[in-house]
C-alpha cells in the first residue's frame, strides 16, 4: 500500500493513521496495571512487565463489542445467577452490537467505492 499518497484520499489516510496509532500504542495491563501491553500479532497482546498474554481486538486491546460483553458478564456475576432468559437477552444484545459494527464497516466500504 502506498502509505501517504494524495490518491489515497483523506478518509483512508485518517482511518489508517487511527488504526496504526491504536496498534502501536501501549495499553494498561489488566493484570499488573502497568502501561506495558503491546501487540504481538492479530488479536494477541502481551505485557512486557509481567509477561501476561491477552486475547483482544485485532488492532486495539479491547473492542466496543468486547467491552459490552464484559460489562454484561460482570453485571450478571454481581447479581449471582444467570437464567436462560438472561442468556438469551445477552446474546440478542451482542448480536445487535455486532450488526451495528457490520453496518459501520459497510458504510466505510460504500464510501471507498465513491
Ligand atoms: Zn502486566
């Protein structure tokens, strides 16, 4: 890919820069809370301080869908029990979040075609 060429267009350059920054940034470690987590490869993150490895987003440590699932699970843990109805509710919520992300990606695709 031609990195910073006029033909790329501002939208693509901005998107590329945003991803590149998220990808190379250091994140706070969920285990030892030091800002030392770096990306190894797609979806894999490693803390350089305590050597813990984490599964995360492809280009950032946590994704909006991941944060939503984690919040829902912790809410249910606080309540103490998970019923079948609650599981169905979570699945529906995660599905709608995934659809929203998909729509967002498709919008990007159509913008590229123009
Ligand atoms: Zn750590």
